[in-house]
C-alpha cells in the first residue's frame, strides 16, 4: 500500500509532523516533496535550536532623564554585534531573524524581543554557537546598571528538530536513484542546510528523504515552479512506487 500524508504548520515549527500519531503510519520508508530540482534528494539535514530572548531594560523619559533609563535596544544591539552570524562553517549556520521593541521616540525602551536560530550537523557545534549567542546577550546586559537596577535577559531555548543522515545504499535513496535513471532525469544526492518534516519523521523511526519537487527561488516573492518540473516530479514518484511494488 501507498500512504499519502499531508501535514500542517511546517513553516512555523514542523507542528504537523511533531504532533502526528505515528501509530497510524504503516510505511517504513518515504519521501517529502519539499526541495528544489526533480531528481535531487536531500540525504541529510542539520539539527536546529530556536531561541527567544527578552531583553529587559528600564524606562525613562528620553528628553528629561535619559540617564535614569537602560535602553534595551542598545543592550540588544551590542549583543547582536558580538554574535557569530551567518555561515559559520560548512556544517553550521546561525541567524537573528526577528527583533521588536520600543514604544515611542521619547521613551527609553525597557523591552526588546529577539528571535534567533542555530543549525548544525554537529551537536557540539550546535551547542557551542547557541551558547555564544546567549552569552553575548548576558555579557551585554551585565554592562548596564542604573541605581542598582540591572539589565536582564529572559531565555527561551527550544530544540526544534534533530539532524538525520541516510546512507547512499539505504533503500530510500537507492529507489529514488534508480527511478530517476529509469525516466531519464539526473539524480543528485546532497546534504542540505534546511530543516523539514523529514527531520521529525526520521526521529520517529521512518527512513525518509527530502525529494525535489521543482520549486525555485523559495521564500521570495519570485518563488515559482516550471510545469516541466511538475510533470517530471509526477513521473519520478510513479516510478519509485512502481519499482518498490516489484521488490
């Protein structure tokens, strides 16, 4: 039998995959159509930590008594400037993707919310960079104190998903490769930098890979997919199923 699964809320935390009742799934292998060119397979993906930091400062009047306040935006800015950001190495990335704070230009802001992430294929590097980002905030806050009131940081750290890595001789990969060759498209296995439902599926014992569906320029206003890629994607999936049914 072939099982088809539609999950919800992937972009905001893989929630559909995380809260799925896996006792309902009978399959042992599978594919998520969630990558770029048809024929491309992500055989591995990183772990990820998602962090939310709340920087607490002290309000005061920005024109009358600025020296009585602690500017939370300044504390946050100093911390972010000290963080390692972007591509750290070929296994690790990190990003500050959201910042919000302040009420008006005449008020020294007392709160800033920062949301950030770290991804790595290496669990030690994941922890190391996460700690560096957190410590940058704690160090910046420690430098700001007014009349016994100290800047502070609230930390909310969540392991969003765990890394996975499939071998080229795993049945999931072998089937995809043979099917691609049979229909005349180029197979390409790669280790990706993005997370997906597949991370969670593999955590729950399924041997799953991310298969290319033809999408291009993802997460931009120019995101698109060629009709020819859609057609090849259908052929690829049908051929995978055909080969599997014969084995």
